[in-house]
């Protein structure tokens, strides 16, 4: 991303925060691997801080998504000094992590991450673990390992590739059941550990809140900028292809074109009505197939679509979470 596009993106986010009367602005640097461009991160942070000093009356926060392979002492100190939240891609111990986290030469990346685990747990770090058909069989032990490293917050996300079988979902169900039991044990012992995989499913059930309005917030609470300046409803829509779906506009467009255009209207339609395929479903308000625009998009090609694969997963996970609480 060029410096001009980065500044335009931050300025747009700043003006949007003011126009909505919000009291909080978070700027997340992501990629690819954003630590490849630390000079640009430094410039972006200083540019945003200057804007807020001059005109803002809200809290400014920064975050970064990283695989942690490029961390060093100077970067860690900078992230700590600027109070960054760190979203780290860490699937588990070496034998689990390296199943999917490969280097260009085919080797695993764990040994590059491992030395920085002590520093990461002292930062405001959320561990993000991807679940695939290749690594799912050791998922529950990987979650226990992440907890044992001293991390206080993590979540998992399934790679829905359209190829999951019933037998594979049975294996995943057994792993989820073990994870749910572990989470319950920690809660009963009053041990502070956020495990979004289980906790969020129960939170939405017990509070009556919706994933769509408290976590998703595409377009209204979130906007994502590609390296060419094109804008999308969220980071998972991002691509630099000129003909990509769900391009809201460009950072150099007028705000009205971006936030009142066809894509923004389509996203608002997503927020304002339930999907026909999900009518009457008891778990729809805590289901990623119904509530998450990003998951719907990458699994069906449309924010209004419903993937049978995701639907099956969500029904399974919700039942496991509910059963764990009732036992």
C-alpha cells in the first residue's frame, strides 16, 4: 500500500467516526503479513494520532494481525509502547501448528514463532487458530496447550472448503466436546480464559444478543481497505482484483458514494432481514451461516447465501455448547 492510500484510508475512518458520533476508533493493520511493512505502520500510527490530537474527541486504538514469524525485540517494544492489540495466528504446539502453517520451503513456521510466545502473552494478544480437515484431530489438545502457554484469549475458525464429510464432522464434534468440557472446568474454577469458540455460542443464547449486530457490523462498524485503495465491508472480502464483488468504492471517492452506494445498501439489507432459508431456525441469531456476512460470502459467493456445510457445523457446535452447560 502506498503512503497516500494509507493516509486516505485513515482519514476516511477518522471522518466516518466523527460523522457517526462514535467515541472509539480502531485501526487494524493486516495482510498478507503486515510486519513486512513496519515503516508504513509507524507512519500510519503517527498520522492517526495527529488527526485525533487536532480534531478528535474519541479513543484511538491500534491492532495488528500477524503470523509472528518476523517479530523481534524492537517490534515487540513498539507494539507494547503504542498499546497495540495483537491477533496472532497460532494453531497450537509444533506438531499441530506446522500441519498447515508452512514456509515457502515446505517446512513449518513454529520454530520462528516459539521464541516470542513469552512476549506475546504479555501483550494484549488474542490467539487465532484455524481448524482444517488436516489438523482437527488434535484440536482439543492444541487448545489446552495454548492455555498452558499463558494466553488469556483465543478463538478458532473453521476453513470451510466445501469438502467436509460427515465422518470428518464426527471427528470435529468429539474435539469440540472435549474443548467445551475444558472451558466449563475453567469457568467453574473461576479461571479467566476467553474461548470464543464455546463462549460466544453461549453468550448469544443466554443474553439474547445477535452475532450480526454485536460482532459482525460490516460496513457500519467496520470498513476494510485493499492496497489499491478499494473499500470492502470487512477484511475477508479483500482482494485487489478490479472486478471483485462487494467493492464499496475507493478511498478517494466521496463518502456518500461509498456509504450510500449499491454495495452499502445491499449490506444494510443483509442486516435488516433474516435469510429465507433460515426462517424458524432456533439458533439463527448465533449462527455464522445466518449472521456472518464474511462467512456467507466466502462459502457461497453472496452475503445472502447459506452454506449447507456451515449450517451443519453451526447446528453441531451449538448443540455441543448447550449440552456442556446443562451437564
